[in-house]
């Protein structure tokens, strides 16, 4: 139960970070319930990802895991876009940012790149929090 709750909270945090940075998602209707359904779907993906990768002998950590995690997140987001009525992936605008004195220009993303960057940021954020709270054996 703790694992499910922790994964759900990490999923919510990662989704909020992704929405704040990229803003490639739209939640129509009762947006809180839609947001929670999307978070639940992504939570189930993240809980099942490592056991599935272990079962078919793929890495469950490292760079290859991150690449596979991003690919699975893209597929899951597309499926959630189809099955959840109020959830849409939309073209996004990334606003201008200054990081360590370096100016990053504003960028308009197409639907494809919005999905890819959103999945990448979501996976990085979720895996970072999972790494922080990993139980040492």
C-alpha cells in the first residue's frame, strides 16, 4: 500500500512539473478528476514497468531504462488521450528561460514534440523522486 501511495504521489508531482514547464496537456470538464485519472494511469505504468522489464531481461535502471520508460510513457499518454474523455495532448509553447545566466529562447512545439518532451520530463521527474526514496537493501 505504501508503494502504491508513494508512486501515486510521485506521479502527481511529476505531472504537475510537466504541466508547469511544458503545458502540453489540457484537462476539460471536471479537471481535478481527469487529472487524477491520468495520474492513476501513469502510476500503474510506473509500477508495472520494472517487473515487466525484469521479466523480459531489459534493464531496470540506467540510460536504456530511461529511454524505454520515455517510450512507454508516450504510448501510455496516447492511450490515456484516447480513453479519458477530458484529457488532451496539445501543441505547447515553452516560454523563455534563463538558466545559470544562459538565455533559452521561447519555443513552439508541435503535437509530436510536445508529447515527446512531456514524456521525457515526466519520466525524468518520476525516476528522480523514485531514486531519492529508493530503499537500500
